[in-house]
């Protein structure tokens, strides 16, 4: 693996995109998971969206100790999509990776995934990941990575975890997240609609922190947001959008059943998930 890393390190800078808002309880662990990477040719661009806690001071301390960590402080709170887009515009790397301020990577995440992309010759990749609770406790729930996703696959169910994605912007230009709920899903669809294929590395290389109040925790609202993506962002007709939403619901239920979340799966069908 050392020889592989030496070959990759020459010109393959990875720009890590991290939006932050009131993240003082988690961001230290997030940054440390980047600092512990065996692949060291990276920059971490943290965009603070007007936090009112100690997030800025904590990130400032890290940035003073390691010049690869870059802090951008916004003057107005405009949401996660805007924060990510600002970081993307400031990025210098060939590769763009996404890591939110409460999520974590395993130490070999970047090395494994960049090596995978180089060996496969792909421009958009993602990996499996596991779900942890708000305190970082592992829940024995691993979300697998399908080996390949084309537009017609992804439009029926979002199987790509944002915290696992790496995109080669030398080949995939115009990366920008729309100001819409589930902005990452909308971006993946837009990229794949251009004809690109996303390839999955089915190795558990990241940890997604699940919050009770997180957007993804409200499954009924998620269906509404997905409908809006189909109709307004992807300009898909009403009839086809309805078919895709049905696929989305069925596949979501199957996912929660695999993860042992039978109560949530039932809640989707009954319309009672909060």
C-alpha cells in the first residue's frame, strides 16, 4: 500500500468539503478522522454558517496547527447547500470529497477510495458506511454500496451516502448543489443524467451520525422532498415522478428491514413516521 500511496500523492489533491453550524460537540472528532488519514494529500475546507457556539474557535485552533485545514466564516446563515458550494469554489484539488461536521471516516478511507477510482478509471465513487448514534455508538447498521449506479437506478432510490462520495472534478465539471432539500441527491442525479456512472466500493469506510432531529429522520417529509426534486429539479413528468416515488418508498422500506428498523419501515407505509 505504501507504493500505491507514493504514486497517488504526486498530484491527486483531495479537497474535503465540510459545512458546519453549531458543531462544537462533534467537529473535533470529524477533523481528527481526517487528520488520521493514511492518505495525506488533502485540504479540508470548513465553511462555518454563522455558528453561535464554539465551532469557530475549535476549528481555528486546528487550522493554526495544520495549514491543510482552512476555515471560511460566513456573515449570513444561508444553509448547507450554500456552505458546500462556497467550499467547492475554493477547492484546489482534483478530487472533491464530502464530510459533514458530525460524520467520521475510517483511517484508510481516502487511500482505498482514490486507489479504487484510479484502478477503475471512474470519476464518481461512493462507499458503504455505518450508522452511529448521536454519542458515536455503533448500531451494527451498515448501508451497503451497490457496485454501480446509473441515472435510471438512482432516480428510484438514493443509495449514495454524501459522506462517502468522491468526484474527480478534472472530468466532472460544474459541481454545485441546488438550494433544495436533499440537495446532495439532486446533485448526484444531475451528474448521472449527463451520462456519468457512479461506482461503489462496498467497504465500510465511513460513519454517519444519526440525529433524532435530522432531515433524514422524517420519512414523510423525505418523500415530499424527493417529489419536489423529481418535478422541479429534474423536470420529470407527474406520471413518471409518481412511479419513481413509489419505487423510492418500497426500496426505503426494504432498506430499513435490512437494517433491522422494522418500526420505521412500518411507519413509512402507515404515514406515521416522525
